[in-house]
C-alpha cells in the first residue's frame, strides 16, 4: 500500500471547501411576518366585538355630550369672564352656582383659562373662591408649545 503524501489531490472533499456564506436569508422571516399579519388581521375584529347582552331598560337620562363646557377666563387686565360674559369678582361664585345648578349640579368641570401675562394673584384669588365655594373639578387650560 503506497501513499502519495506529497501533492496529493485525492481524498474527496477536503481540498474543495466552499467559503462560508455571510449573507442573511430574509425569505423565511418575511414568510413568518406575512403569516402573523394575516393572523392579526383576522383576529382583531373578533376582539373588539364584545359580549352580546340583553340590557334592561331604564328611565335614566342619557349622557349630555352636546353641552358646551363651562369656561372661566382671566384676561391681562384682571377681568373675569364666564364663557364670554364679564363678571365682577364679587358676583363670581353666585353666578357660577346659578349656572351649575341649572346645568345639573356642582360636579361639573370648570375649564379655567388665564392669559400668560395675567396677574398671578388674581388667578389665585379666583381659584381660591371657587375652591371655597365647593367647586372641586377645576381644570387649567393651556396650549401646546409650538416648535418643540
């Protein structure tokens, strides 16, 4: 048995090794994503339907969504407005109570707007009067900053 050691080209596959392929095969990933997309598209409408119920009938009032919000404004000069009507500081609580009683009670939210350059003391005095009169749902209205 003679072995050819020097310059042997025999031996099958050892000498002809292919370089490692470094590319990513994205086809299986795309296939999986498409299958998941179809599954979510089919199952999403089923999740939002809800449980069918036979609800009892009552005489309760429906929620009044068309009611305009009650706005309280303080301008640069310290004048106080309810919606668009100017109100003296001494009459503020009485007029707000009358309006909220006519609209359904003191649990109504009051939106308070104040000019950026309005006196802070005036705004604090208005908020103090409202809090002292029992108005607990006061929301301060601001604008979104532009260019940020």
